């Protein structure tokens, strides 16, 4: 299994990316193809004692700025580390690609370099996130702010296929439509038009779900337009960060609380790991012809290690072939 890694995407490139890649090589038995400035990669690895065993470097000295227009990846930055990584993936030089660079550029590159699966209206960005019950997928979380009902139904199908491979559940993944209430008649025009389509989709559709119930694990696939999904994503991430920060401050506030912290530390470590988005490796880009993972822009080594693990699991799962088959079947049914 060979994973292509953009070594210069994100806030902590290339050091944390190299650390994470080395961890993944050791723990997951994968080969890594790094894209980026070769001289800098080798220098940083040497200075920090990072082994480059089982890592090949494709020199790509151009770095695409985070604030560059997403379309620039197809013109001004087509030789950037991200663009080269996606091009190598499209050419079959690797089984999956990982980048923590610009989300918009990765979406643009995934759509026009790796290319969409035939029949998919729009690719969707879909992170797997922790809940009190089990991991769930939020699809879409920012790729498509304006959606049509049939797009949300496609998201639901793609998300359900992915989750059935990665986190199997008897009866199939539970699919919920993000809404302002659980009643069938709740929501705006988009939600009202999407609800009956999901009900007739053949998926394990459980109805509308409210944002407050999502962390409890009421659904395995939460379907949303990119705007609402991104708001939910950022709210959940911010709440977890605030919670862990305040817990730390509370336990460090006095000698008594520090003693208490020492006693409950094992449980706190379990809680921190359970709530950490780094454990889930970022977001998968569903609807394109090969696995692409968008790691968090501020990911440290552990986050990149997890992203590489998710990329390898995605590549092995056969989910893309099943999505292709599902889209082909839908196209045939529409033509009849």
C-alpha cells in the first residue's frame, strides 16, 4: 500500500508531516510517496532524526498558499506539492493521497485532476467524528454551501457506503437529515424536499436529527448542506477544545485539584482520546475516483499518522468501486 502525502500542506509542514509519515510506516506497514521540496525534506528529516525508510520523494518545490484562490491549483500552482500529489494519484502512482493544505484547492484538484465518479453531481467533504455511541460521518461539511435535494440524497448514499465498510452496523448505517427539529414537517425548502427522497431511498433513514442530539450518536451518517454541516463541525470542534481547556485549568488551579487530577488522569486520557478529532484523520473527499483525505490544517504528527491510516483503510475498503456501481445503477434507472 502506497500513500501519497503532500509534505508542505498545513500549518506544521514539513516537520510534523514527516514525523507522522514515519509513525505510519512503522505502525501500519505502508510506503509513503512525499511531494515537496526534496532538499528541505531531507534537511528537516536529518536535523530531527526522522527516518525516511520506505519513503520516496517527488520534488515539487512550489507551495500553494492557503489564501490562494482554489482554482489557482489548476493554473498558477499546478506544480505545487498538492497538485503534484493529486496528479500522481490520478496516474496510479499511489493508492490514496493526504493533504492538510487549502480545503478549497484540494476540492478543486480532486474534482478536476483526480476527477469525479461518473454520475456524481458534486464531491462532498465528509469527516468521521466521535460521538458518545460510535464514530459518525458528517456529509457535507463545507464543500457545497448551496445544495439541491438530489445532491443530499447522493451524499447519503456515498456516506452510507463508506460507513458500511469502515464501521459496519447490522441493518446498515443509520442515516439522519440535519434539521431544526425531528418532526417530518420541520426545516426549510431544502430539508422539506429532501426528506421524502431519503425516505424512499432504500437507505436506513431514521428521519430528521437535531444538532444537539448528534454528539449522542443518534445517526451514523448525518446529511447536511455544506453551510449547515460546516457550522455543526466547527461548533463541535470548538466545544471539545473549550471543554478540554477548562478541565485542564480547573485541575491545575490548586494543590487539591492537582492531587485530584493525578487520581483521575487515566480516565481523562481516555476521554481526551475519545473526543480527539486527530484520532479520525480528517475528512474524506467522497465522489471522486480515488481516495483523498483532507487532514486538519493544524494537525500534528499524530493527526497525520491517523490520516495516513484512514487513507490506507479507505483504499483497501472497496468503497469507491461500490459508489461507482451505485451511481451507474442510478443513471440506468433514470434513463429507463
